[in-house]
C-alpha cells in the first residue's frame, strides 16, 4: 500500500483542474460541493444542454474547454426497474458510448486520473453474499438491469486495458444504491427509496388506506447515503491508484419489506402496504463486502440508515416540485 499512502500524503486539490460529468445531478452535486470544500483549483461541470457526451465531437470540445487533470465520470442514464425494462437499448447504448469514448479521449488528452464510476448492477444475479469484487465475472447480471450494468462494467475492462498498455491511471468504484436529499422522486424513473417516500406521503395526504408496492418485499438491498458516497469517491481519487475495482457501500443489508415499513413509519402513513407479486422483484439479494475500500483508502460510511431516511423525507417535504426533478 506504499503507493496509495504516498498519494494520500502528496495530493492537493488546490493544484487540480477537475471535470465532473453529471456534476449537476444527484450524486454529482454533492461531489462538486465537497470539491469546493477541498478548495479544488478549478471545477468544470459540463451541462447536458451544452455537451452531449454520447457524441465524440462534444466530448472533444468539453476536454478543450475544461482542460482537466482529473475526470470524475458520473454522467449516466439510470433509473429503477421500470425504466430499465422500458428502455434497455437506451440504457446500454448511452452509458457505453459516453464512458468508452470519454475514457479514450481523456487518455489521448493526457488526463492524469480518471474515476470511472460503475454500478452495483454489474454484479451477477446470484453473487454470493456479501458481494466481493473478485466475483464480478462469475455470472450474468439480473436481467432487468443487465444492459445498464454491462455497459458500465465495460469501463472496468477499458480501465484495466488502458492501464496495462498505456499506464493510464483509471480507477473503478462500484457504488451501491444511493439515496438522500436531491434524489429523483419521479415515479416513472426513480429508485426504490424516493418512490416509497413519495407514495407513502401522497397516500397519507389523500387519506388512502393502502399503498401498492412492486414484488413481494423479500429482496434485500444495501443503501449508501449520498454524502457518504461523494466522500468515498473523493477519498479514492486522492488516495487510490490501483487496477482493482472496489465496492462503495454501507455494509448493511435490509429487506425491501422492512425498508417499506420503516419509511411508512417515518412518513406517518398508517395504512396497509400491499405487495403486487405480478411485478418483478429484481435481484434477490444485495449486500457488499466493503473492506477493500476501507483497506485501500480508509473509507467507511457514516450515516445510519434511519437518520438518512429522515433527512431525505424532510428534504422532499420541503420541495413541492421535487417529483419533477430529473
């Protein structure tokens, strides 16, 4: 670990020009705030209205405009089970073309370090628990999000290939499901926590006696508070310069049923939770071995789940138009 330790001691954000793709999004906004707190020399956030990162010419123009030394690639087309089932081709093509072209052009440009943010959806459907990074290739991902997961997983292949052939310093974090303030609460595209929060709050406001939820509640998930995730990414950018992928998570597993019951309690919804078993469950279980991130660069999640849920609920209640956030 001598290499990582020396990186930790010598890294100074004040000397860095950083480009954060997706920096105006959910996780990206917290990454940018933490970069500002670290007094990064320059932070460039490409807006989707100005740069379509699926297009090669826009990537090249962005690199000219930003002239970055470090890129944190967060931009992605992402969503819950419903969105993945409705648009599998979009999820594959958009994420693959953005990432592969951007990393290639970043290498050509001479970028010093590239943080290619992956996804827990890259793991095989029946990965032994807790998920360990060496099991990434031991099977096919869960079908409903496989196109997205595999598109992102190709960035790991690319990062390792470019490191081997060119000495390019690209690292590959695997964040688990994120949640927190500023999340997407649009029921057509949101993930499970914001969807549950919105459904419970709206049912309470209408006086509904039931909330209908997908599946049977048996799958398990692990969730990471968005500020913890942002901190983990920046610690990795500062301290880790290796080829191996690494999980970013909380190390705590919870069933969707227990999660729904907790959110109902925290939102004050006192009706019945009804499970629609005609809808898919998604991956049966998810829980991470997070020891590699702690060993390599000292990351450990800080936010307890229930406190994080409270903060997320309070934020959403203070944002009357939050459901329209992209």
